[in-house]
């Protein structure tokens, strides 16, 4: 499965970054490694998220490991946030 990052576009978590753990017809399951863990991901409608298409190489390396865990999800999100802060500075 191709691992993707997504930003929440609506709801109380608007602006939060997640990893898409599982996809269904109209729903996705999201984890952030802190509040929403891999074991119990957040269920959200696909039209309420924005998939992040261009990911830095470091993130794809972290998330393509054989069995990634909550720690890797947290690390990938942190890397993405730092990258975006650097680009916007």
C-alpha cells in the first residue's frame, strides 16, 4: 500500500496532519501517532481531507519501512511540519 499524508479540512481537528492507514469507498482511517494511534485510527469522510501529494524523501523512507509504528508516524509528521516551516520562512 502506498502510504500518504493528509490534512484535515473540516471538523474540530481542522489543519491536523495524519497518515492514511486504510482507505475504503468513502472513508479513510487516519493516525497521528499521538492521540489517534494505529491500533485505533480516526475514521473520516474522504471529502473532509486533503491528500498531500508531494512528500519529502525523508518521509517516504520513514513510512515505507516494513512494520512502521506510531513512533514512525510521529516522526514523519514532524519532518513534514519542519519542511513546511522551512519553505514558508
